[in-house]
């Protein structure tokens, strides 16, 4: 198991599919089912490295992406997604600020 390169609120770009997004969760290792991995992770990225939940720019869905398929998004453009405000309070210096949640 290795330490995550990216953090919640960081904007990223998918290296293979070239979509942009923002990270909303980080798993230290792959945590979905074997069926999902076999059907969706066609490039067979390592399961023992970090995986990320990403809100996809200009879409209504999120993705689950292996770290090796991500790179930092240096575009300075905000991410447009209907759930941004659910997770974040704003964009400061290129990083989305996590919304504080009450009990």
C-alpha cells in the first residue's frame, strides 16, 4: 500500500480518456467488487495502489479511477458538476475546499 499522490478537492485529468474532474474521495487500495474490476478496469491498473472517486466535468456522474491514470489538471478552469456544492464550499488557489459537515 502506498500514500496517495492526490487529495480531496484537487482537480485532475484522466491520462487516457482526457476528461477533467475533482477528487471527492480517496481509497488507499481498490475497494469495489471483483466484477467491477473485471468489467470496468480494462487497462488492469494495480489494486494495491490508491484509487479515487472523481466528479466528472460537464457531466452528472462520477468515476472511480486508479492513481496511475490521473495527472494534475493545470488548466485553472473550475469543474462544472451538479454535486460540487454538495462536497465543496468553494475554489481557493486552484483547490476545492471541503464543505464542513455537521453531526
